[in-house]
């Protein structure tokens, strides 16, 4: 089956043409799932204040692939913009993310 048959589409909203700022949205029929929400680093830091290219409120969930800030650093911005879904990741990723974001 092709992705078109399954009604799936993957949109790239970060790290396309670069390395940092990883963020994608998977559309699967009526479901939208975010994949990563990373900070832009280096010469692209101004992009951290730009919009996300979509409405965070429409995401059902977020998959966090790992805790590096170029994949996780903008999760708080998503929450501030109204994201209310679950963030799905491994226990190790969760623990490291909380250490990075919250600290001791």
C-alpha cells in the first residue's frame, strides 16, 4: 500500500535543509502527531521565536525521539501555545529530558 492509500503524510517543519530544530507532523487520516520539537541552534536561533508552521492545538500527541535540545527544546513553547496532548518517549528519554529542562 502506498502512503496515499493509507491517508498518511509527513510534514517537515524544522531541520529540513539544516541540522537543528527537528520537528515534523505526521498526518494519518484525521490524526496529527508531532515528532520532536527541537530548538534551532547556531545561526538559526532567531527561528525559535517563529511560529511552528501549524497549530499546536491540533496535535493529538508528540513523539520525542530523544532528549537532545535540538529535538526537545521547544516542547515548553508548544505547551504555552496550547498543546494539551501526551508526549510519548522512553523512560530514559523522559528522565534525561527532565534533568535538562527542570534540573535538580
